[in-house]
C-alpha cells in the first residue's frame, strides 16, 4: 500500500521548525468509578476502583507532542484543585498553554460511572466552558500549523471565539494558511444551525467515528440509507462504512476521515474516491476509545507535512498501541519511534507476503 513507507519512515527526520498543533478544545478532569451496577435514582453503589485522569482535548495534545510536534492548548483553565491538575499535566508533557486563565472559577470535572457494559456521565462544567468572542484572541496560527477543534467547544460560550478566530484569520479555505481538523464528537446535536453552517463552509478535515458521522449526516439533512443505519460485522460493515464516507464526504465537500477502531479508517478527499486504510490488530481489552490519540497523531503528521492518507495510516498505528498500553483504562499514545516501528513492521510483512 505504502510501498516505500519503511525507507521514508526510518530516514525522514522531524523538520527542525515543525509547525504546531493548536487545540481549541476544552480540558477537564475525568473522575472514573468502576461499579458493579449503575444505581437507580435514589440508589447506592460502592466504587470498586476510582481513577482521576485529565480528559477532553488533553489526550489530543499529548498524542501530538509524543508524535514529535509542538502542542499548544488555547482553551481556558480555571483556578483551583482541578485547574492545578490540568496545569501540572500540561507542563509534565511539555504542552504550552496559550489560552486564558480564569481566577474566579475552577476547571470542571466529569464523573464517569462504569459497570463494565455502560458508562454514565455526570458533568460539572467549569472555567473551560466559559469565555466569549475574545477567548481565542491569543491564537495566531501560522502557515502549516494545524488547528484542532473539538465538538465540546461548539456548544457553549466559547463557540463565539471560534467564529471570531475564523473571521480574523480568513474563513475562506482556499486562502487559509493553516489546516483545520475538526473532531465533532456527539455534541453536534447541540450546535446551532448557524455555527454548523459556518463550519461546513470552512471545509476543515473532519475526523469522525461512525456515530458522529451519522449524527452529522442527520444534522445536514441527508437521507439515512438502511445499510448505514444497521451496520453489522463483516463485509456488510465495510460496505456500509464506505458508503457513509462517500455520501457524507460528498455533501461536506471537504476531506473526511471516518474511524472504525481496529477496522482502520475510511478516507475521502474532495473529488476523489473513498480509500480504506486498514487498522492494526490489538488485544481485546475493555478500555476507553483511542479516538483522541488518533486525532492527535493525525494532526501531528499533517503538521509535519505528511499526506492525509499517510497521516491516517500512522494515526491508526498510534491508536492501536494506545489501546494496548492504556493506563487504568485510558489509552495513552506511545512515542513516535514505537508508532513508526509498528507501521514499518506491518509494511515489511505485507511486502514479504506479496513477494
């Protein structure tokens, strides 16, 4: 598939002044509790295990910096226990905070109850969800920078900051000097029609999982075809994903990456056909999604000048390793060398079989 990938991977160094990955997403703290059963209203449950982890766009930025690109967080951080935890984690990973600080309010947290089959989320929104039209004034993306936008930033006051950024730094995608990668998440249902229209007109690179893609298709008024509504494992799954990627990508008129975990990802670029980039087999472990790792690695590779197809291939490998090396159920992106070694080994096996 990438016939000379091994030589390019092992000999191509990171450019000395690599463009940055700048995230406009929100960062909060996840407090995860494992319980035997989610309690009913008024009920009680004792947690078997409790873990706190930095959530939101932090995993995107962590993946970007581990893949060799400078990473900057442009969101708001609060003042208090949770805000201090966020700042400590950013500093530990070498991620620069260029956004606003809020002294009168702490960063929020999410309580996640997990019974092994379902997760229940209870959110306490904090400083990260505040702001206004000026909240991203410090963001000045240069040529080749990659700006990451998360769906969580699109449903509250910070959405005005995204529109102001587009107005200030050129909305027209044909003249915009930087790349936009938009990970919509399932909060698309809460995004205003006007903002969604502006985002579509901006023609970012959309990176979605299956559920997010279907939600986006519904918001755009696309008819839902039966094959896309009832996906099953096997050949029917692949056919349905290709069909969904093709129809949604054509409607968006923008690059689309449709992620499917171990099955890899489907990619459609404007005016082109749909390509399938296979994933990498992983050990079956019960863990959280590695979508943030995939998005961060994708952003880093684009900032380093890789094509979209190659960037997705590398991101697939990064997400696979993140699943295998999770910490307390949270996927952690490995470093660049480990990811490239996995891709190179896979390409070597493919070349050996073909020969």
